[in-house]
C-alpha cells in the first residue's frame, strides 16, 4: 500500500475526532431574565407598530360598524397585553420573543460560547446544570434594543425584583388586577 494512503487512513479517525471535538457542545448554558427580554422586545419599534396597527384597524372596524372584526381585534390586543404582563411581571415563557429575535439569539450563543439559552426561571431545564456552567446572557440579548434611559432604568428595576409566582400572576390577570 502507498505510504501516503496508509498515513491518510491512519490519521482520518484522529482528524475526525478533532473536528468533532471542536464542534462539540461546551456544556455552557446561557441564562436570561425572561422578564427583561420580554419588556425590551415589547418596546421595540416593530412591536409597537404592530400593536398600533391592530388598534387602528380595530377602531376603523368599529367606525365602519364591523363589530365582528372589532371584537376579534380587541380580543387579540387584550390577550397580547395579558400575555405580556405575565412575561414581564412573572415567569411566563417567551418563545415568540426568542423566535422573533432568532438571529440575535444565534449571535449571543456564539459570543457567549453557550450551547443553548434557558430562562433563569425554568428550574426544570436548569436542573443538573452547575452554576459554573451558567452564563448570564440577558444583557447580550437586549444590547441592540432601541430603548431610552427611562426604559433602561425600568429594566434594571424589573431585574432587581423577584417575579410574581406565575400562578398568582395568572390569577391576578384573570381578575383584572394585573
């Protein structure tokens, strides 16, 4: 057998292991405060424009006498507001928010060297993840958000407080107190 071919055959498994190791998971998990991320995302111009558009469309439907469309849009706006309250004041998951910022999520994962992102409130997903393997990526996730100083201060205040337990927040939302 050709010595070059033999060397290639012998080295191929070792090279494959090295390549696999460089792509292997780090075991690090990016944790984030879902309340802060939800709040920042809600305030973004695209989100605000979508909400304002729905409200404008609802008002137009009401003015035109299209009560079915008005009621449908009103329900969407109210449901969105309730969901946002649960996410900002409690620990409700934010999958739609993360999906809307998927490019940013991928960038944060690369920058922080983490395999995945998990809400700091998701005890089940964090079970078995040592504190040393957790990297707080909250600031990285909201870094590019368009926020004014007052909104940034509010984010700090949200982060400094303990969230409402989700069951209590849902109860309060159902009663109109949240």
